[in-house]
């Protein structure tokens, strides 16, 4: 079992490393293996990308994507 703090850190590092999507403003919270993505992104593609990256992390049971797409 991977603890929530480790999962959160791993998800955040995945988001930051993905330079193309620029997901540095996404807030990540983990509770019992469930990852919550909060914040604002520029496009629905970024929203999907953030969820995809989070799902790849070991210890993630589920991803709850609460990201909002910014209206310009």
C-alpha cells in the first residue's frame, strides 16, 4: 500500500513533468487512494491529460476530476 502523501507527490510530479500540458496550477489531494484534481486549466484537453497522468501513478485507486476549463 502506498500512502496518500506519496501518491499526491507522485501525481504532482507527473503533472509538472508534462511540459506540453502545463499543469502546474492543478491542486492534487489524495484520500485513501482516491486522487482529487482541483483548479483551473486552459482546455478540456488539459483536463483529460491531467486525469490520464494521475491514473498512471502507482497507488491511485480512482481519480475525481474537478478541474474547471477557464473561459476566456
